[in-house]
C-alpha cells in the first residue's frame, strides 16, 4: 500500500510540474507577443516603459546604457533590439510574425519589409515566480548569433 501511495504522490507532483511548465510556456509567448503588438500598429516597443518583463541583470544593463545616453553620448544600443533594425514596415511585420517555442526560448520570426528579408529574434527567459526576459539573441546569416546581454556587458566595460 505504501508503494502505491508513493507512486501516486510522485505522479501528482509530476503532473503539477507539467502544468506549471505549460503555464510558463504561455506566459513567455504572451510576453513576446506584447512586444510585437506595438510594431504591428506602427509603434515601437520601449523597454523603459515595460521594465516588469525583464530580468534584473538585463534591466540593469539597459539602465546603465541609458545613463550614458543621458549624458549626451550615444549609448551602446543604436538600433531597435527587438526587430534588429532601425526601419520597418508595420504591415510586413503584422502579416509575417510567427512566434514559436524552441526549447526554453521563444522565437519571433518576421519580415521587416518583404518576405525575402526574414528576421529571427530569440528570447531567453528566467522563470522563478514569474517569467522575465533574461536575454535577446538575434540570428543573422552574415553576423551569426548575437546576445544582447553579452554585447551590453562588453560595450559598457569600455
């Protein structure tokens, strides 16, 4: 009888963990979808108006970069990190945006202007009590994978 009780206890805990993982998946996809809602309506996404979705370390790097820009210098970030560009066509993003889960990352794939120009941005999350973006990685055929967190650390150390 004890073995059956232990088995049910283990199965119950596993079911709870699976349910939590599915909830985290939904939460992560919803966070990334929120970012791209702005671009689909001819706007941009501003990290400083949405600090609640970023992990502490990434948020601290954003804030440090912002301080250098406040002094009149150009900060490390000189283009839009969420679309990996400076210009875009809202309709192209709206028509092409696809969000998916790849392992622990949420992937945003979209076109900035036409279908020939595919952009891919990966969002890495840190999930404790809630999920927050810990890094943004752009995938580029010419330049390879680029981590925003690593870029900011290197740039701000100079």
